[in-house]
C-alpha cells in the first residue's frame, strides 16, 4: 500500500480520486480506456455506509424514525467515506 493513487490498468496514468468516488463508470483521461470500480469495492462501500448508519441510529436512539434515520445517516456516512476513506484506500480499477 505504498501507492495510494488509483491508476489506469492500461497505461498506468493516475486517475483523479474524485472521479473514482463519484463516477463508478469512468474513462482514463490519457488512453481513453473504459474503466469501472470493482463490484466488490462498491458492495463494501455500500455495506459499510449502511452498517455505520444502522449503528448510529441505534446509538442516537431515534425511536419511531429508526428507518428514516438509518438511511439518512447511511447517506451521510457514504459522503464521509467517499471523501476521506476512498482516497486512502482507492479501488483497483478494472477495464470494462
Ligand atoms: Zn489509461
């Protein structure tokens, strides 16, 4: 884990983390290879956000609004993970 920058598997060009986070289907800016974030990574990301939302809703004891609070908190955690964790642990991009 010495290199934290996502890169193109085709030409090894660095891919901006922002693109990786917000566009799951992207294109290498250098060689135009069609890339995507692996499904396992997307699944882990979604699961992590949801579990964190669920735990927070429980800890905050939101009562009858548990479901709404869980989804809202999951969304907040998704934003948090997308802006802080993804740059630290970027996905290995795949060729589409
Ligand atoms: Zn490339």
